[in-house]
């Protein structure tokens, strides 16, 4: 499926590419892909960075993989050709690429530099360990008690250190108590035949979105999420 976000409203990697060029007011520093590739140890695994900064340096487990700088000499219009596509020349205007990096479990770190060559931002991506607990993050802490308003809750699983587990696919079940009700759930998987209305669904690429709807009376809404083998989680939303 195409688009900047998936069917569950979760941003895809490409979302950050677009934002790095269109949103000049917010910092963008996004690393891809994830860094959980059991069985690929020692194999070439390219790393891309989407950022609004002109250059960045990549580190894998503390070892520099070199510095890359966007090539703004590549024209925006009329630059497409089969040869340019194969050589990745056109992409160098929009992203920073390390094409020969090899996968090894641990930490991927990127340090971004401004136009003056000053380090101004950094981000890390770590190989996740054993899945440990569910994390719930609501888009809003307060919604209207009008019988219609909805809160969108991001649901994901992390390891004991809080690192996101990007390849998790276990089923999550939901219960809602208080001044609202369970409305729907979506995981963004275009091939899934699971019901949006059933209070359970498998994770896709480690996460999904649950929807909770307010009732017509003010109060606290409590969403609880459970899954086998990991700690459950609750989130409270106020309907007012």
C-alpha cells in the first residue's frame, strides 16, 4: 500500500522523508530499517537516514561508518532516468545513505550536523531483546463526553529496557471500563482479514492502533491491553 501512513494511521518510514523536506519547523532525524535482523549477522544491510539537516555521521556499536552529505546539485525536475535510479544518484538529494554497512546486533547511532558543521542532534536505534511489556500511548488525555469523540491509542511491545520490538506479531486483547467503550482496532496490515470491531488483533511490524469512544457522561475511561508472555498495560483517558 502507498502513502505516508498505513491503514492504522501509523507513520511509515517515508512519512519522515516527506516531513524532512516539508516541515521546516520541526526536527526530523529518522533511521531505517529497524535493527533486529537475526540471521543476517555480517551481511550487508544498508542504512538510510531521513533528516532536515544537510549531513550526518553513522555509527554502529561505536564505530564510525562515515559521514554523508545531501547532494543538492541533483536537480529536482527532469533528473529521473533508469541509470539514475539504479545508481541512487537522484536519491542523494533527499536522504543520506550508507549502502555497505553490515549488520551486527547492538546500537546504530546517527549524529546530524548543521550547515556550519556543528553537531546539533543525535538519535539511537538499538537491537531489541526479549519482549517484556506492552506500552500504550494515547493521542489525547482528554476527549469530549459527547458519545462520538474517539481517542487513538498506539499499542506496541518493548523489551525490559524499553526498546521497541519491531518484529513482534503476537495477539493483543483489549478491555475497556468506565465512561467509554472499545470502538475498533487496526494494525495497518493490508493482507490481514482480522475484524476491526473485535477487541483483539495481532501486531503488525510490532504495533497497532486501538480506538476508544467516549460515552455521553463525563468520567474516566480505562483501556487495558493483554498478551501472552508479556506484562499487560493500562491507560486512562478523561471524558469531559
